[in-house]
């Protein structure tokens, strides 16, 4: 299993953004990042997180 920091760095390189890991266990974060990298879609595209349309980011 890859180290969490390696996976986070791969996520940043692939999606040009940080993984939104608020409130997730490290195991869950690893699971989601691995799926994102495998599918080629970020965590928002896979439906793990949603952005509020009423907030300007």
C-alpha cells in the first residue's frame, strides 16, 4: 500500500488540486484517492463531495 503522502501528491499532480479530506479517516482518504486515480476523475466528479452553488470559491 502506498503511503498517504505519496497518494496525496499523486492526486495533486493528476487533478491540479488538493484532495478535500475534511473529517475523513486516513483509511477512507486512501480508498477514495485510489479510486479517483484509477477512474481518472476527482473526488467531486465521483460524487464524494459537492460544492455549494451559492458560495463563491
